[in-house]
């Protein structure tokens, strides 16, 4: 398998078509590996960084892409394009039949790079072939560390089946909160999917996000990240991968959830609610309605993404983890980012 490193300033433009084609051939790959997400992140945050995108293939066909960069803001370090503030999963993108071979070639490349610079790759999902292959004999040059939980629910075929999977206490509490909200007035759930509708709904989503009383939520949507987020949502929505659900009570928008909906999984990226309506648990209710909708659309996983907030486990989520891979000359000196805050 041949390997090419793209470090020129127009790398994203040159790779757009093959990257999109490869991503379309990987229907369950998270949107964080898409050209749309990665190129938008690069457009907003490329300062003090150089592209170092690795493609792997046979002949002219690209079968794998590792969206890497060299971070020059401190000790030169090879990282995945993205940041723990914005990106929940980072990984090698490759079709299932080529994952193993592509991972071996990439790890060999990183081992050579690690002789000159530090390499710090995160947040890698636990099912990544990179983690599987790095544990093989002869690959002791890389150190894998568990970083942070990403709780997720394996969805049954029906809403009643889901409710029966919860503990007695969690099932009772969820039903009680939904009944209380329904008895408070006229509830309505509106879902925005297309770029035009989303652009209109996003400002209210931002307001609800900030009003939730969580300091981390307010920090997440500082101006530069909000600008990136708006552009990224527009690009992803054009491909049909975004859901913005807005819950209203008597025509007042009181809670919202923004999710990525692709393949067999729905990933809850961020949410917010109006604290004036805290008594009827609008944040919980809107998530419950979206989880129910995911079941009705035949999805098999509801992913709460990074963070161990208690409410995720009340929905029956079980921990999965993201990992880091460290290797290279500066490994011992590099900071470990296991304490990165969740933006959920």
C-alpha cells in the first residue's frame, strides 16, 4: 500500500473529491472524520499548524486517509486535525476491507516520524483498528492510554423495549418527567434538517445552550468556536447529517438538542434549555423524544459522546472510551489531555 503525505496549503482542495468518496464508502464513520468537518476546522484554526494529511492507497485509488497536522504552537507535535474542544472522535478513515493494511502502513509511518518529533493522537474511539494493531507484537513503540468515557445506548427495536431495558428507578423517573412536561401545556417538537432552516434556528439554540447554567457550555460557544460551529453545521447539513430538535411549550422554545445522524448511529453533540422551565425537566424531555425518534428511524446506537455527566447514565448509557496514542522523541514531555472538558 503506497503512502503520500499532503503538506501543501491546497491539500484540502486537492483531496476533496476522493475524501468525500471514501467517507461515503464508510457509512458508519463519525462526521468528525468527514472532509466537511475537517476542512472547516482547518479554515478556522490553522494558525501555528501545518497540514500533514496522510493518504494510503493502491495505484491512484485512495483507500485510507489519516487527517494529521503538525502543531507548532509549542513542542512540534503530530496530531489529528481537530481539538478536544470541538472533536469527539479522531481516527484513520478507511473502508473495512482495507483498515488493517492501512493502519499498519500508517503506524510504520508514525514510528519513523516519532524519531524526529513527538506524536500525540487523540481522541481515538475504542473500536479503532489503530488501537487493535498497535497492540500487536513488535509495536511497543507506541503507548496507548484510556482518556475519557463516551457513554452510548444500544437501541432496541421499540420505545417500549427501550424503556424496559432501563432500571426500575430510571424508567419511573423518565416517565414521570415526560408526563409532567406533557401536562404543563401544549408540547411541540420541531426538527430542523436543511441548511436554511438550521441557519434560522441556530441563534435560539445558542441562547438555550448558554442559558442552561453550565459554565462549560458558555465557554464552548465563545465567538471563534461558535463561528466554526455555524460553518461546520451548514456544511454537514448540506449532506443530510444534522438534526436540530427544538422543544416548545405553548409556542415558547424551551429546550433544544443538536445531533449528528448518520448510518446506524445518532450522536448527541450539544444541548440546552431555558432554566425558567427547569421544573419540568425540558432538557431531559427533548433528549428522550429524540432518542425515541432514533429508534423509530431504525438507528442502533444513541451516542452521548465525550463526558461522564450523570444524566447520560440515567438514559441507560454504558461507557465506551476514547484513547490516546503517544510516541516519539517528546513523548515523556508532552501534556496528557485526559482531563479535557466535555462540550456536551
